[in-house]
């Protein structure tokens, strides 16, 4: 979420994301998708990006791949917060490449 859009949302506003995810390795990785460019994100890295845009994670869930899904999927709920944004990124042990 872009910070300029987040600034327009009132405190307590809700954002729900669904995205292809991963639970180890790199923080973000591109993958082939039939429609266009796509990336898999580590949930903690996505939550950190949201935090920097002014949203605090409330919860997230992860589903495992199955015959209908090639990759894990994450659903993440965050709320708009006016609290100060931390300067240090969240560390999840991921490599950023």
C-alpha cells in the first residue's frame, strides 16, 4: 500500500490482503504467472511494508499448497494506525536479494 493512499484512510480503517506467500528463504521472490508479473512474499515482510505505510497487522493465516494451489497463500488483516512508525525493519531471517 502506498503511503499517500494510507494517509487518506482514517485511524481504524481495515485492509485485507491475499497473496502468494512463502515461509522460508528469501523475503520476496518473483514467479511465473499466466496473467503478468507476480511475487511471493514472506508474511512478516509484507506486514513490515504495511507497518511503514501506517498499518498494524492484526492477524494472518497461511494455507499450504495443494493440487489447486502451487504455492502457500497468505491472508493478512491490518488496521490503520496513527502510532509512530518504527525505523528498523522486522527481522524474519529472510534474505533480501
